[in-house]
C-alpha cells in the first residue's frame, strides 16, 4: 500500500501546551482514513498540521516531519500556499464565500491563473456533478452561495476543494453541523471520491468512521493510541482504551 | 424539603415602570431638541429666501454678503468645502484603510493591542490642536516646496482634516474586517490563496459596506469640520480649485459671521441659517447613505 503522507515523530505545541505527542503515521493513497477520539484530544490540530493551516495561529511550534512527495512539508523547500493547493480542506461548519456558487468553485483556480471561461465552466459543471449538487443548483449557479441549505453549502465546499484537483482532501467533522439526510449524502460522496482522492476525515461519530473509512486512528490526549484497518479497530482493538472508547465506555 | 419564599414581584414591577418612564422622557428630550434645532434653522432660512432667490443662492458664483454690491451665490463656499473634502479624503481614506488592513490582517496581536488604542486616542484630540498643527507645521512645509502658496490655504487645512479623520476610517473599517469570520479566511487559505489574496478577495468584499460607510462618515465629518478650516484655510470665498490659495468653507463662513458683530435679524445674519441648512442637508444625506450601507452589510452574513 502506497503512503501519500508519512508523519514522523510529530509534536505540536500551543505555547507550552503539547497538543500532539510523538505521532507516527502513514496515510495511504486512495483510502479514507478516519480520526476518532474524544473532543480536545488533538484530531483537528493534527489534521491542520497536514496542510499547515496551523501557520495562522500565533505562538505555536511544530517538531518532527511530515513527508509528502519526498519532501518534508515543514522544510524550506515547501511553499505552504503550494501545499494547500495539493492538500485541500473542508471545515466543520460550511464556509462558502459570500459570492456566487460559480465563483466559490472557481476561486482556487482563478488564484492559480486559470481564467479561461470554457475551463472554468467545465470544472463547475463537473465538480457540481461530482458532489451530486448539479441538479439541485443548476439554475442558481450565478446566485449567492449563501442561499443554499447547510448540507448543500457543505457539498459546495467539497466541490470547491476538489475543483483544485488536490491529492488529499482533509475533512474536519464535515457533517457535525448537518441533518441526517445531508450527512448520508456526504458519506456517500466520500465513498465516491476516494477513487480519485485520498481522504482524511475527523469524525466524532464512530458509526460514521466504521461506515466510510478504510483506516482508523484513535486519538487520546494528543497521542495516537491505535492506528489500523478500520475493521480491525472496530472488531478487534489491541488497546484497552480503544476498546473502551468504541464500546462507549468513555468519551 | 423547606418551602422557598419568593420575593413579591410587585416592587420590581413598580421599579420597572419608573425606569421606563424616565427613559422615555430622556428619549423624548433628545428627539425634541433635535427637532427644535432643525425647526429654528429652517425658519430663519425661509426668512432668508424671502429676500434672496433660491436660484441665486444655489447657482450664483459670488459670495459677498457683507460688501456692496452684495451677492449671495453660495457656490464659492461649497467649492471651498469640496476642496477641503477632496484633499482630506485623499489623506484619510488610503491611510485609514491601510492601517485598518494592517491592524486587522497583518499586525501581531501584541502590536494591535498597542496601536488600536493609540489610534482611538488620536480621534479624541480636539480639532483646534490640528488647526494649530496645520498653521505651524503643515503650512510652512508646503510653503517651502511651493513658495507662492498663501499663508492661509486649502491644502494645509485639508491635510489636517484628513489626518484628523484617519481614525474614523481606520477604526470603523477595522471593526468590520475583524468581524469577518475566520472560517471564511481559512476557506480561502485552504484553496491556496495568499494573505494578500485573502484580504483582497474575502475580507474586504465581505466588510465592504461598512468600509464604504466609514468613508462617507469621514467625508461628512470633513464637510462639517470647522476649527481647522477657520484657522488654516483662510476667509476668502473664492470659486477656485487651486489648493494653494486661500479659500473659505461653509463652516468657515459661519464661524466668521458668528464671531463678528452682524446685527440680529439682518440679511447677513440670516445667511448663517441658509448656509447652515445647506450644510445640515449635505451631512444628513451622507449619514443616511452611510447608514444604508451599514444595514446592507448586516444582511450579508
Ligand atoms: N487555537 C488554539 N490555541 C490554543 N490551544 C488550542 C487551539 N486549538 C486547540 N487547542 C488545544 O489543543 C487541544 C486539542 O484540540 P483540538 O485539536 O481542537 O481537539 P479535537 O479536534 O480532537 O477536539 C485542546 O486541548 C485544545 O484546547
Ligand atoms: Mg476538532
């Protein structure tokens, strides 16, 4: 199995607070990897280290390395802006720009000098179809994205991310603000997208992790307690704490 | 378990009623004084227009209410005011917006904590200080570069008014940009946007209506600014767009006449109210427009 990201001895500090402790993990290509664990255990922090979104938080420190395409993403050779074009992100709360649906999707492309109308039109149609939003919004493409429902907005945000044709899509609890039907649609979408992308998803729902992921990492207090194939984690956990968590005994 | 005795609500109700009555009275006082001021302004203005035609007032190009032959064309005063406003806007808008962007998007938290109060203190400096600064610092500086500049000139006063209104623009624009949720910024960063792009494409457009409103308020403030122009811009009503000349603004004229000994009830006395009404209508319109922009912004997200 080919690793697309290799995390080695990663430590992360908010000031003096060590939020991630010696993390080692290989993320496998074209798989869905889920991060589970009680809130505050560092899942979001870890996710953000993967595309350097923590750079915008003041007074933080990263140790260790994350190898992507043979380079450490925290080395000088890696331009964070370039990295984020290749490793996209979808957030917990849908955050479409107060622009049209069309402009939301093509924003990243425009910022990379893609301005040809035929190309942009094609990308908009393709990505909207990919996130199963096309039929719902095809008459509203030039209307404000803020008019969409929460679930539609989140699918638009996924469309916006994949419009960049990234290698990896990071998702931080993408369904936690959504109703069950929208959640189901996003889960189906994730399974569809893994053909073309590597997906890492933080979720507080163990059922969701079990349903959609191939690999699962269980986090506790900034440490990765167990990381394995999802089926093994859920059927035969090696660590007592993992077992306690997935059986609902704490968390 | 012990029964808990609750205090009767009657006493509270009485207090609520009294507070409500007091607040209503205070509200009414402020409304009625405002209406009263506007009413007296309009009344004297009507008296003025019984003697001078509105057309002459609004289209005449000579303003010599105290000199024979008298002319009551307000345009020279309006032009003077506009000159000041344009010069001030060239200073306050770019610098104010620039510092707002810096404070909201670029400055580390520590720097912002220091700079923001400093800017706000700047807004509290009395305008007479700026007037003095214009006369003793800006004017000599200008005259060093352009020796033919008058001692009293529009440029110097305009620059001082501009400096004075910087905090207005920066503070209101910064508040609006800070109110843009970080989630929007992160959304753009995650698509590989640079800081400049995030500011330009996401933060400024989202905060745009408040930013525009801050510009309008600064302009409205510049129109109404009195002390600086009275001190540094001169008192020669002149239909000119040369910033190096001495001019007079509407407010400057009002100060000049109010300080002089114009007989009560005379035509010259009434010009005060006509000019005052025009001034009031201009700033009032601008404030209404600015409120419109702020409200539009609230709906945006
Ligand atoms: N921006 C921040 N500044 C300081 N501490 C933070 C910040 N974000 C998260 N933390 C801390 O880091 C730890 C991990 O948080 P987080 O990664 O958000 O956990 P999770 O996503 O698993 O709920 C928590 O103790 C949290 O308080
Ligand atoms: Mg989280």
